[in-house]
C-alpha cells in the first residue's frame, strides 16, 4: 500500500504518552498513529453505514410503533 507523509499538531503530553506506549509495545510512533487512525475510520464507517440504513428504513416507513417499543422495554426490567 502506498504511504503518504502528513503532519499535524499534537499536545506535548499526548506525544509523550504516545512515545511511552510505543516504547512499551516495542513499536514506533507511526505504527501506533496508523493503528489509531485505522480504528477511528472503522468506527466512523460503521456508524455512517448504520445511520444511512436507519434513514432509509425511516423513509420506507419501516418503523416500530411506540407501543411495540414500550412492550419490548418492559421485558428488560428486572423484577
């Protein structure tokens, strides 16, 4: 995979924490940053997909009634 160099500003304390973690894991700073960005992008993609799917369901009127939600939530209560 092609790589591209980017730069951004980061608080000094976060850089120190990142470097400490990199040392503890015997990895370099770039590896940890790549992992963090990968994880962030996966979460954002998952959320976006679910939001889009939910909006499509709402537009198609594939909704659950308030009564159905109350009935289901009632089953979650501890007795």
